[in-house]
């Protein structure tokens, strides 16, 4: 653990404060200047932590040695709380396999103290002392040999021999910052020395790294999806078909990891039961980072436990929302209702150097407080809310997307679902004599099962044509209703993000009214809230009529995985697919199509809903 052996460079530099002119001067240092090593350069301004200067430590919540169980000694599954509480820092041992995630500190040698001198090292404020772990290591400075790291608390004293050598220290977090009103991650590490009748203390300010959510300017490193199961059901066969399409679209560029440890194999929505994030600190060879995967605030969603049962490992930990909210399985609390605007400075001059989260309210109902409080408490990406209650599922990824581009000064733009763009395509085809072309070109197997809830056989009939759709007044009323909220949400975003109307990508999208579908508000088990929000009086709930092109996976490097459109085919070309390829091509993105019609579209989602991504982890402190 090289960062923790940082005392030797100070000795070689000859910088060894001790008793100077009879004064006792204890010194404790951490990586205050954030260059990845602890040196004398860290002594200045070390007692005040700011966005631009101050030592950082990590929540060491991975499971590097796979010691955390999934069940108790009787074989019964652990509760959500029990499952999440075990990790590398839940004990009092600094495991060799996770020591790299501990931040280095050291005390400078006090060469002239008397034999009676004693020192202690402790954490302030007192209420934070149980939220972090502090270790010391007696190191032979000539050989670099390290003994076992031992935990430090207020009762432990260091004798004169140890004070004269200097002390190597390591600190990590036992838990995440979940409510900044309780603890915002700030601590001071105090070094106190008593020699005779003199007691002198020094301290260094530190703060736990915030958990940051990814944005689309960060390159995809791992694609996540859900395994197909045993292939004995219609649903599992369609999922297998979908996965083959995803594998072809990713085409070896990025590894794919499949969730396979949930007993609910019908929960194929890898985007929705977790939201990937990360925390980072400077290290001697570059950033030291740990992934923090946020389980959705849906306590009754068994698939979310895979954050801990399958993904938690070395360098990967998880967040379990508290029990105070997010009970059951409400769609408003799915990960698809959490997106991130890439870094920008707002129109009001507020800097968001790590981007800003976007979430959807369902009219008067906000997402679970346990999640929104957690996200606000990180202090970096405070959520912006738009309206998603007009959609049956009600996720922001059904209507808006943020795409990398060199065409704007921000390096990204907004793509938004647009019904007018889709209607224009239909009208153009109709006016050119193609009104009798079937509205949908999907001709594959459409065998339903119990979860193909949005399958509308009438849309697949050859007599449902461009002309008949355009002649339907209900169709136009539905599109106008959707466009009202799409325009409202775009105005909200453009009041915040300094993009121009000309920068916006309008992706052809059509909706159908699902408000009266009898299955939507089906009974739930006693005490559980309904999965689908009840619409406000006078409002509707809509679902995509055609696979939503903007509900896809941004891989990076100009590659985009989108749901096959199955739109009207005019002169051998899918008019929706051609339009989408042109729109994404305008910002340098190549569309790779995946058929999700039966696997996801008719079940309430698309490619984005059925996948997820672990992305590169940035040096957030360099952007502050």
C-alpha cells in the first residue's frame, strides 16, 4: 500500500519538525493538495476543507474478499438492511485486499520529546468517529516493512518512541453520507501530544468523497443486462433474442455482465432496479475509485438485491435506501426515472462541474425521500425535477436524453421525444401516395404472455395504415396531450441549461392512451402501494405507440444502441428509422438497432430500460 508509506519522502527532504526553540510542534498531514501523495506541501491550509483544497477519503464499502453472506446460518435470506451492512469496512480490520481504498495520513517525527511524552489521535466531531475507521502502522523506515494495521481510537496512546519515528495512518469511511443534516462527510483528524505540562494539538480536515452518478460524456466500460432464464417461457425466449441483439450491437467493444441471481426472472429491467455511481480520491498513480451502485428505492423489488448478491465485490459497493420511504415497488422510484445532465454552467451562473441529476415527479407525488435526500446530501448533483406523471411507467428516460456532441460549446445537447416530428413523417408519406402502407412493419411472432401488457394487435394489422392512423382524431388528441408536457419539460431544462432551441434534437415519437387499460391499477398485496401511480383527475397516462428511439444505450465513441423502429416502410425504407439515423448522425452517432418489440416494448420499456452501464470514473475534484 504505497500511498500509506509517505513518511519516507519527508525524511529524505530533511523536513523533520520537532521541538523548535523549545516549542512542541506536532504535525499531522493528509493529501490536502490532492496530488495523490502526502508531503510537506500538504501542510498549508490543511485545517479548512473547500471544494478546491482538502483531503478526501472513500467509503470502503466493497467486498474484496467475498466474505459477506447472502443468508443467515439457517439458510434464510438476510433482510435488505442486513444484506447491505456487511462490507470491507464493517469490521475493525483493514483488509489487505481493500487497503488501497484507505486514504493515507502521517504524523511527522518529534525527535526531541522526552521519554514521558504521549500522544493520541482521534476524530472530531465525536458523532462522526463511528462513521470512519482510523488505523496506524508501525513501519520500519529502513526496510519499508509494515506490520498489521491496528485500529486507532481516543483511548489509544502513542509513546515517545513511536512519536519520534512518526506514525503512518490510514482512514476510510464505514458508511455513505445518506443525510447531510445528520453527517455531511466532514471530519477532522486530531493529533494531540502531551510532554510534561505542555499539551499541543494539530489537525487536518478531511471529507468523504461524494457519490456521483454517471453522465453520457463518460465512456461505457461495462454493459449490464438481465439473463434470459431457462428458455422455458415465452418471455425468456424473447429476452434471449434481445440479448443476442445487444451482443451484436455492442460487438465486443464492451464487456456485458448479465444479472442472474434474482428469483424473479420476469424482472428484465436492468436500468430500473439500480443506478450506478462512484466515489473517487486522488492516488499516487491516478484516481482511486470505488463504484457505488444505488439500489432503487423499491424495497419489494427482489431483483435490486443483486446489487449486493452479484455485483458487490472488490471496488464495488452498494447503497440500500432507508426503510422510511420507497416501500414496495412503485415505478416512480425506478432507476429509469433518474438521468444526469453532463457538466455545465447554468444560465444563472451556477456551476455543475459534475453534471446535475434529472428526476421525474408524478404530478404532486415526488420520488422516494430516501433516494432524493441521499442524492441531495452528496452536495454535487442536486436533482432537477420535470413532469413524468403523464406517462404510465413515468420515467424520464422515456422522454429526454443527453447526447455528446462537438456541435455545442457544452459538449452535449438534449434529445427529446417529439410527436410533431413523427406526424410530419406520416403526413409526408401520405401526401406522396403511400397512405395505404401499414403503420407498423413488424411481422414477427407476436405470441402474447401474461406480461405483454401493452401489446395492441390492432396496430399490427395490415389495414392499420398511415392513412387510417392520420384520420383518427383520438390519435391527434393523444399526441397533442403528450406534446404539451414534452414542451413544458423542455422549457424547464432550457431555463437551466444554456442551449438554444436550434441545438435540440427532436426524435420522432408517438404515444397511445393507456389510461383506461384495466390492468394498470391492478390490486397489490396488502399494505403495498400500487406499482403504477394513479393519474391526477383530468389527466391521462400514455405509453409509446412505436418503439422509442431515444430510449437507447449511449455507448460512447459515437455509438448508440436503439430499439428497432418497425415503422412504415416506404420504397423499401423504414421512414422512422431513416429519420432517427439522420438525427443521431447529425451529432456524430452511429445507430445500432436491436429488436426489442416483444421482449421490452410491449412490456412497457425499450433498450435503455433493459440495459445499464458502468462508466469511466472521473477526477471530480479537478472540476470543482
